[in-house]
C-alpha cells in the first residue's frame, strides 16, 4: 500500500513538474512574442526620452549662462604639479543648478507616456490578436488583454532601467569638464588669471629667497617654510571656492611682501658681511634693497628683478603707485652705477 501511494505521489509530482515547465515555457514564449511587439515602441520611446533630456539640458545651460550662474558649476583647484589654479567641474553642484533629477524624471515620464500611448494604439488595432511579424507566430490562445498587460509591464521595466543604463549625466559631465572656459563668466576668468599671476610670482619669489638665504638665517628659513605651506593650504582654496578674489589678492600681496622682506634682509646681510661701508645707507645700497638684489648683482639679474617687481606693483595691474616710483628710482640708480642700459 505504501509503495502504491509513493508511486502515485511521484507520478503526480512529475505531472505537476511537466505542467509547470509547460507554463513556464509558454510564459517565456509569450514574453518573447510580446517583447518583439513592443521592441520598436520601446526603442522609439527611449530615443524620444533621450532627446527630451538633451533639450532640457541645453535649456538649463543656456539659462545659467545668460545669468552667468553657470560659473557656479566650477570650483578653482590647484594643480600641485604645475602650480596653476584651474577650473574644475563639480558634479555635486550640477544637481543643484541643473536640476538633473528633474531632467531624468521628465525623460522617464515622457518615455513611459509614449510607450503606453503606442501600446494602446497597437491593442486597439488588434496587433496582439494577429501575427506579430511575418516570421513569428502569434499570441492566439492568450487573451489580447493579457498580452497588452504583459507588454505594459515589460515596457515599464525597460523605461525604468533605461535612464540608469544610458547615463546621459556622465555624458553631460564630460561636456562641462572639457568646455569650462565657455561656461565660466568673463569676470571670473580674468580674476583667476590674475590669481595665477600672483600665485606664480609668490612661488617664484619664495624659491629664489630660499636659494639666496639657504641656511644662513634659520629664522628666515623657518618663516619661508611657513609661507610655502600657507600657499598650498586649504584656507586659500576655501577663499577661492567662495570667489573672494579681493581677499585672496590681499593675502597674496601680503605673502609677497613678506617674501621680499626676507629676501632683502638676506641680501642686506650678505652685503654687510662682504663690505665695510659705514652705517649710512648709500643710494646704491638702498636701490639694491628695494629691488631685492645683492650689491654685486649683474645687469641681467637687476633687469629680471625689476621686471618681476614692476609686473606686481604697476598701477595698471592693481599695484601701488608710490611703490612703483621707488622701484623705478632704484632701477635708474643701478643702471647709472652699473653703467648699463
């Protein structure tokens, strides 16, 4: 008796397995046929969805550029290898200013709407009752309502994953990264160029001061090292990130003045050790102190020092007129004393 029951149960299990397998195969076949039906609809809807996102992106970019708010998508960053500040695209800012979530939502909504519209048209035309394509069978035996409902589910799934798989935001990010100069406002471009001029001048003066002072004055070397660290500190980056250009300029002018002070003190010390002049400072000594060169500097060294200082202190570049007059006076004195043009 037990053997008979086991046999019956085995037979029922096999039959149930065959039925389930048949249902699974039939369902997969149905999904396949319905998928073939909705394939062109989904492709068309995805294309329109992407076009909607592109149009929205272009609209937002043009709006931001007209209001010069597109510059907020970028933050000044320091390239430690070259010592230059450059504009870096910040993806975190794009979500705020470009409304990328709204762009993706609008694209997905458009795709889903078009898919439902075209599937409804196919259903009303009886496409789910007839042959799908000339080389495929049909969904005969399955109610058209079931087929179109399955089509809605499949297309909804496709429209849900399409925006994630086709990542237009990454594409837009590459555009914004490569075309920073186009989106940055002219005022910010000029300010960053001036920032780079001041920063490079400070770096160069600092390197020259370290070379001239070397280890002869440990206090000055320690101060120069502190200045070097200040030049690459997060404080300067924070000031530029918030577009506080005048604050940055004031800090850099102070740093450059400190470097020149240390540099001149080093040269002054070297001159006093090698010469036995009196306490009264001659015009030549004063001129050397102003230009930051030694008394035995060559004409080329004097010209180079003058050009650097003139570039920084010239009134047309935002410098001080009084300081520029002193620099010109010192240069004229050394040209006369060293007899060069």
